[in-house]
């Protein structure tokens, strides 16, 4: 979900996340992971996501609330790009 928010053009950190585990995910099976930004308020960005089993049933569903943190990401990016002495 964080990537869905990021690819929507926002630099944000997770403020709250709720995950519902509905079915076990068998080892070695391919699953489909999908997520989307589902809304935006003045101060928060909302997202939802699911993990689908091969038969299309939902194994995991989640919702998340993110807070914009552009300055945080600018500072971290600057630290990562600065040469080390």
C-alpha cells in the first residue's frame, strides 16, 4: 500500500494500518498482491490492499492511513546522497 501511495506522487509515512488475515497462504503458491490509494483528506492519505490466492479468493485485506512527510523524505534522500568522509 505504501508503494501505491508513493506511485501516486506522495511522500508519506504510515500512521495506521489494519490487516485482516482471512485464509492461510500455502507456501510455494503464486499470489496476487494489489493495492491502491483510496482517498485523501486534508492531512491524510488512505490506501487499501489485498492478497489474492490463485483461485481469486482474498487471503489478506488491509487498509492504511498515511501522513504526508515530504520534508522527512527530502532530508533522508539528502543524507543518502551526501558523500561520506
